[in-house]
C-alpha cells in the first residue's frame, strides 16, 4: 500500500492521535521517528498538564491536524460526549486546561476542521459526520456505514484510544491508538506510521514519572496520574 499525494509517493507518514496534553510522550515519539509528513488527528488537549506545549508542537510540525471532541469542548464549551466512566474527570480538568492555553492556541484549536482528505487518505475523529461514535476493533461491521460514500481507500480515525486495523467493504480502517492516554492496558505511547507502503503500529516507553510530576505542579487530580500508570481508565 503506497500513499500518493498529487502524484508523489510519500515514504513515511507519522500518525499521532489523542495526545491529550501529554507533552512528555509526544516529545519522545517525535524524537524517535523521522517522517515525511505528520498527521495529528486531534484531541491535542485535556487530561494532560502540557496542552500549550502540545498545541505549539502541532502548529510548528504537523501537516494535517483534525479537531476532536475534547478540542471542541475546550474551545466552545460543548459537551465532550465522553463515556460515563471518564466524563466527570474530563469536566473537572477542562478549566485547568483552559487556563494553560494561550489565546493563540485556543484560536488555533477552534479553527481546526473535523475531517480532512489528502491523496488516498480520509481522516476524521470518531466517524464521518459524527464526532462521538465509538468504533472499536470488535464493533460490528454494520456500524461503519458512515464511510460508504468516502472515495479514499484508507480511513484513519481515533476516539477509542485503542489501536485498530480492519478492512471493511474494501476500505482499510486504521486507529493508531492514543499517544498520551492509552486505553488498552499498555501505558506506553501508542502511534503508527506508513513506511515504505506498510502500516506499522508502534509503542514507545516514555518518562511517565516526569509527566506525573507535571500534573502535580499544575494541580491536576490524582486520578490523572493513576490513568497514566495503568494505561486505561481507572477510578
């Protein structure tokens, strides 16, 4: 599978989703990988202690950036549409996140598109035209009908924080997992790359203790640290 953009074959695209203010994880993944293009499929902020640094990195380095439900909630005040087990925490940390973001970063997040097309790739957050749907590795195929009129053969999505690689009706659906807030029980940063025509899912160990110290410094709830350690939602 080759990725072609306006007749040019791209050798390596780095995919980072659901950063959630975890600058330590982001910084170490960007240092680990070289790439031709960087795609960030949103949820740059919320839960983590360094939203401003993460937004700045995306402004400086990302080629494609999508707006996701947490970015939207922080900038517009809309409901995040989170699952019941994490919604209370999201609402609790949102006021801290807003205080840590500059006016420029808030404006940037508020102007991001919800979907993007480039070459053979269609990028979105949850599903086409739906910011809140959960499409997981075990979700029945009939739930993926939102993509029936998408012309691209490769669809990249996030939302669940769980890596996924499925082919449905001839379309490859990929979720690289969450870089800053994994939900599959593995606390390492999760991301993916298109490299030499192949999709590679990767995990990166990063300095979680440093990320947790940052949470303490900025007054985030203790639960945010437990979630980082567990790599999943915990009480």
